[in-house]
């Protein structure tokens, strides 16, 4: 998902922008290098999602983790360096839910356990 030209490149950028903006509203130093974390993902759409929960959870988790180990990601611009946590292996409480709704959207919540 993080590769240049990936079919979900715009979604990746939108998630990074939204998370970065939200972090700035709270604590600009919001970063969990190695703490145990929880992740909740709520997907809303008119029809059930085409993919399974683990694909959505893994995609969101990969986008928001520290990406330095992935090499250069110049297509992400300044957001290439944005991360909320060190590695998605820090998630020890994971929740996923699909809700019926008219608009396609998703909500992500991350908390320190």
C-alpha cells in the first residue's frame, strides 16, 4: 500500500494527513515507540466491505507505523516521516466493526493499554 502508484495511494495519503492533523490538535509529540497499544477500526459503507477485516486492519496499521525500515518513500512527501507508533506488533487489543451507512468512511482509534 505504501508503494508509489499503488491503487490505494490516495487513501494512504488521506489517512496520514488525518492522523497528522489529529496529532497536532492534541500532543504534537504523540508517538508510542514501544508501548502496548489498542487499535479499533470501524468501516462504514452501504454494502459490506469487499475485503476482509484483517486486510483493512493490516493496511491501516502499516500506514501509521514508523516507516523508516521501508526505505525511502519520497512520494509521501513530509508525511513519510509521520508515525504514531514504532511497529504494528505493538497492538495487543484489536477491534474491527462494519456498520451500514450511506457514506463510505472509516474511523480509527489508537490507545495506550
